[in-house]
């Protein structure tokens, strides 16, 4: 089972499986939005959809906390939004 948590002091979201770090998404709080700037998955776990699951969790959390809009400076997060056009309302217009 996957365990996804928000670690606000570290400015990141992490996905662990069996206690082992699988994927992390780092962000910066801009005050008027959240910059998602780096997503990484441990090589042995790549190709199983973990990063996508983590981005979805992070996007939902940012929306629920009213910490948007989201600025996706990470290519993976930008690609995630391209695959989920129904969520594009959360993106920065700038």
C-alpha cells in the first residue's frame, strides 16, 4: 500500500511504499501560488505510475488548502496537467 504525505517543513510531498521512499515532489510557496518545481521517482520504482499518483495528491491538497494557483515549472507536473485538462483551472494564468 502507498502512503502519501505532505511534509510542509521540507516543502515537499512524498510517496512511500512499505516505509521506503518511492517518489517526491518539491514545491515553493510563492504566497500567491505554489510552484511545483521538481518531481523524482527512485529508479527501481519508475514506470509504475507513482509520480502521477503523487502529483494528483499534491494538486488535490493545494486546491483543498486554497494555496493555488499552481505554477508547474517541473516538466512532469506540466505533462500531468496536459493529460488532465479538467484540472487546468488550477494553473496560474501568468
